[in-house]
């Protein structure tokens, strides 16, 4: 069950008394609990009927005592319990807690599904609600809705850019919708009704790989002055030559592959899968970047990057000066 399903059950008065909860998306979790609280408790009685318990400080008995006291002004008691991982799954008190929740609403919250306590409760058929990250399509709709709520609109291109470079759907990124909401509020603060890509580039906190796109753009345009300025900005932000070398090689590697695949007439979606991107937007950006640049020129640049990267690993030299020499070579 996901957050939409438990919200639907709440609206239709079909809630179970006890749910297991895995919380991997705090924004959805917090907003869902707020909506459930307004559904199951009498207005103004939250201080009496709503209990949040941390078992590093409270006990299971205290939770049961809360659930067993009478409900004030109708509705249900609503209890949320954290840090159950340390509870002995064989303890009778765990079963007693589940029984005490009959007629009420009890959420047993876990950070993941790994603990013995969680697995024991699953065996006892306690239903699970998993608060996971939004999938790419749902995230895209959420972004549109949040900007619309602030009387702002993204152009189609800028929407693609925001979704791709927010890195929200990247498996390795621990980015919550709370972080995304703060980014949206910051961007929406500018005095424009329609947000364009250039606005996002100025305002979004860009990962190093995105900044490397600007670097390769300036290299392909033979704009050495701009190239060195971008490099200086990267160093000012604390990035190192040893970070930049492999990413620069990767950028040119992707451009070579995109050139070959494009020359074969393969659609962007197919190229996306081969290159390992989550959408076809980066593929479109790569083709826009390389323009009519030949495979031969891109391959030569890629090989130059690899040579410099290997020397940087094998020889003692000034990393920044070595990287600047690479950029001079690529600018030829």
C-alpha cells in the first residue's frame, strides 16, 4: 500500500486499526499523517487523542495506556510509534500493543524492512504502508503543481531540465521532496511568471556533472576565456582536478557514443537506454551540444582526455596546471 491508498481508506472510513510504516520519503509521510489526523480525530482534541512515541524514551506500556484511555469528543485515538527495532519480536507486549489498537489507529514506523520486529509483524499480517520516493511521472506532476501553487509556470524545456537535474529520482541521492520544495520556493521568488532554463541554471544548486556540461559547451565553441572562467568557478566551489578529469572523459565518451548512434538514425529513447540515462532529455542536450562535430574530432578529444587523466594518476605534477593544459589542448 502506498500513501494514496491509505489516504483513500481514510476518506472512505476503511482504515485498519494497525499499520506497519516504512518511511523513506518524509514529505509524503508528514503530509499523509496530517491528513489522517484530521480524518480520525475530533477537531481541537489532538492534544488528548494524538500520541507520538519514541521507544528510545517511552515504553510499549505507555503506548498501550494511551490507547486504552477513553477517546475525548468522538473519533479515534491516533498513535504513532518510532524506534521499534529494539523491541523483542517474541515479547507478548508487542502482540498486546496490536490488540490494544482495536478500534483506534496505530502506526508502527520503521526506517526499513530489515529488523526482526518488522518481519515478525509482517508474519502476523499487519498491513504495510511504504512511503517511497515518487516515480518520475508522479514527481513531474508534483513539480508542476507546486510551481502552479506559487503562480509560476515552467516552459516545457525548463520543466525537463528541472526534473532531470534535480536528481530526485537518482537512486544514489538522498533527496526528499522537502529539499525540492525549498528549491521551488527559491526559484519562484524571481519576478517572472514563466521560468526558463537560464533562470534555473542561475538558481539551482547544480551537481558537478551538470557544471561539466557548461565546460564542454565552451570547449566545443572554442571559447577559451569562458572555459577557464568556468574552471576557476569549479575550483572556487571546492572541486578538485581529480574529480574533474574522469567526468570530463565521461562527457566526451558520451558525446562519441551519441554521435555514432545519431549517425545510425537511432531515436533518442533508444540512445537513452544505451547511454544509461533516466530520460531522453540528456541525449537531446548532448546532440545540441555536439551539433555537426564529427565522430573523428570527438574521438580524438576523448582519447586526449584519457591520456591526461592517466598521467594525472601516474605522475607527480600540479593537478590544476595539468588540467588547464588539457583544456588548452581540447580548445585547439
